[in-house]
């Protein structure tokens, strides 16, 4: 079997179409998916802290907004965030919410005892 210009064009077109459909599928899935929300520090669901202040560090999907107990946190363009919070005596509930532009959300709850 020889490779003719017509066979080369048809094969190239089919491969390009398949690659485009796969790419489009990944884009649609990422568009419809809820944003990621990872808390890097503190990394456990329940921690003990002796200080009055706690530094939170985490990451989310690009173009997502992050809220802590209803207050919006500043998120850098790469999706990372860092916030210092005051800890009152007793147990504090930290409720995080990541919200994508499409309105999808991811929730995460941590408890801190001081």
C-alpha cells in the first residue's frame, strides 16, 4: 500500500478531528466540574492551636472565588490563597467554599481548638 497525497490528507484530517474532539471533551468537563479546594495548612480536619492567630494556606481552581465563613478571601491568579485569622478561645469552625464562575461549588469544613 502506497501513501498517496489523498490518503495522507484523509488520515491527517481524521487524526486532527479526533484530537480536537478529545480536547473539546476535556474543556467541557473542566467547565462543568466543581472547583478544587485544597487546604494545605492546616492539613487535618481538627487541630489544636495555642496561638491567637492561625495562618491558612490553600489552593483552588483558577478563576474560582474562595470564602471562609462567608467572607471572601483574596485568591492569586494561580489559585493559591493565604489568610491570617484570629482564633477566639474554644473551638472555631472554619467553613470554606470555592465557587467557580459557572456557580459550581466545593465545600470544606475544619475545626480548630484553642
